[in-house]
C-alpha cells in the first residue's frame, strides 16, 4: 500500500483561516489511518507549488499531489480515503 503524505500550509493566510479542527489533524489522522498516512506542518507555504494561489480558497492542505482548497478535517479525510481506495 502506498503511503499518503499530507502537508498543511502554514502561511499567515492559511493559518488564520483554517478551521479549528485542522489543529487536531495530525492526531485524528494517526488515530484513523495509523502509519499509512504522514502529516507534516511547518513554516513552509504551498503557494510556490500552486499554479494559482487564491487567498479566498485558504486554507490549503496537500494530500500527495492533490491540493484541498478551503480545507476542513472532513475534506482532508475524504481525499485520503479516496486515495487509499485508489491504491488498493
């Protein structure tokens, strides 16, 4: 099974606009998916990786190569589950 990597954008806009449930993303993902998913969040911004960075679409979370706009915990989990099913 291919491992899923989740990156949380922490630029100022994404940090301010994120939903409170994204603060618990790492713990929730670890509990739900175990070692199949790695969550990283740092001082890096996804802006340089996006073809069009629209601040109104923040917060951004990247699940492997897929960018989740207006990310919520539910949207991120849905994308992880979609990718895990695709990998089976």
